[in-house]
C-alpha cells in the first residue's frame, strides 16, 4: 500500500495545492495554524506527518519584512534576503523525526538550498519544485503549469535522478530536472521578469502624458505582434505589479546583487521605476481635486490580499499629498456624493455602462471604459492622450 504524501504549510498556496493532489493521491497535512478542509486528513504534529509519509512537501512562507512587500516606497533603501527560519525549522525537524524525501515549494533565492537547507537535512534528499501559479489561480496553474522544473543536488547522479522521477510520479507532475541553483534562479527570474514587463509597459503611460496625442494600447498592440520582441501577456499599461511574490522578490534580488557584488542594481532600479510610476499616477490624480477614492485595495480583483498592492502604494503617495479620501469596493461607489475622483484600480466588466455619482471624475488606468462623453460625470482614460476633438 502506498503511503500518503505529507504537506506542511497549508496556507494560501499550500492548501489548494494539497487539496488538488488529494483528488488523486492520499494526502495528509499539517499547519501550525487552524485549517478547515474536507479534502485531506490533518495530522496533529509534524512528527506524525514524518512518521506516516515517505515524501513531505514543504510550502511554508519565506517572508520578507512587511515593509518590503511593495505597498510602500522601499527601493531606495537597504533590502534583505527572505526569512528562512520557518523553512529551516521544518527541514531540521524532518531530519530529527527520522527523515523523508523533502519537496520544497517555497520561494528561495539562488544558492539557498545548498547553503541553508542541505546541511541540516541529514540523509533526506531535497527536491526543489517551485510553484508558478498566480494567487487565486492555483488549481489552473497546477493543471497547466507555465514552467515545469525540479531542482536536485547533482544532475549527473543516476540514483538521485531516479529518486526525483519517482517523486514526480508520486506528485502526478512532469518537470525538467535541473540543479538546485538553476531551479531557484528560474523561479526568481520568472517573477522578476513579470515585474520588468509590467514596469516597462507602464513607461508608456508617462510617455503618453509627456507628448500627448497617444493611446498606449495602440503602441502595445503593435509591439506585441513582433515575434522578436515580446508577447502581450503582462504588457498592458495600467496599475503596476503587486502581490505577495513579485515586488518582494525584486527587493530580495536587490540584496542578492549587493551581497555578491554584481556591480549593478537592476532589480533596485526596477522597483524604483515602479514607485516613481505610482507617484506620477498619484500626482495626476491629485490635479483633479482633494477627494480621491481608490476603488479596489487588493492587489488584484477577486483576491482578498493586499500584499504588495499597487493600490496601497498609490494611496501612500496620495496621502502624502493629502488627497486620499478612502478606499472602496465597486459595489460601494454609489454611496459617494458629488465631486469625487475615482481611481479604478482593477479591470472589471461591471464598469462598462456604470453610472457614477454626478460631477465625479473617473480615472481609468486600464482604459476599459469607452471614450464617450458623459453628461453627469467625466471619464479620464489614463494613458490615452489622443486628440479626439
């Protein structure tokens, strides 16, 4: 009889991952915080997980300091590596409780597993299999992963390769085998490159405002047709990058670049540009009046997470200018009276055809509302400075 797979860390990524796998395998889980699930068996301790499982998947947080989540300006100051204390504690305890195949999903910087985890794992082999799922889309990301890699200690070790293939079969996954360092780098560069694309696209917003008579969507539409350059994904100018991964990963790589004396700070520059773009948007909003309401505080729609939220970052700069009135959700817009400036931070089809309060100004950075004149309120398509007269 096949022994169950253990999951340690049943949070916003670990729980949906474990529940997805439990549809096909026997899965048991453990978390230090209370968890509600009907799809897998919960153990009372990590020791019980190790006792009952040959393979343990670790999905505990590797957090940055709260101030480095990207929702406040931090690019110009010092940064730091992630906090690996929870991850190291679990790896050490697995070894102490008898050992198992260790599958690490948690995001780490290049070199971390060999430097921080391997020395405390004992004889337990470590397989690094980072997740490439967006928050709120974990199941889709597991069904159709964008990137499929697994990192192992030595790629030319036949025994270790066979063990990795067995673990992949157990997890119902396919992946290209790389070294730990290669897989760590794939994950962190994947996240930071998304930030690069979004920040690059948002440069067009500033160009449009500077020169006028330009719709940024028309520019991106043409750039996206080039096979030599870029695809259109993550390349729509609008609100900047956010979430619990991308801003913090760039700030951690800023620290990495300094620690290894690379001689340049690409990632810090990227975050600096992101912050300046947010400040430019806040300055633009403030030009319409003192009462700015940001519609949507989470970092993206349908996800109740404010980690690294670009809305919060823009709100920070508005507060400095004393122009931030409040945040609200889309169904609360009608509660506001005349003369409010609304920033539509999320893309949402419900905005199309919506009647906003009289005399309000609606700033749409996604240009999702058509360029039509309204009698009772004004729509400003941020990034579209074409002369339509």
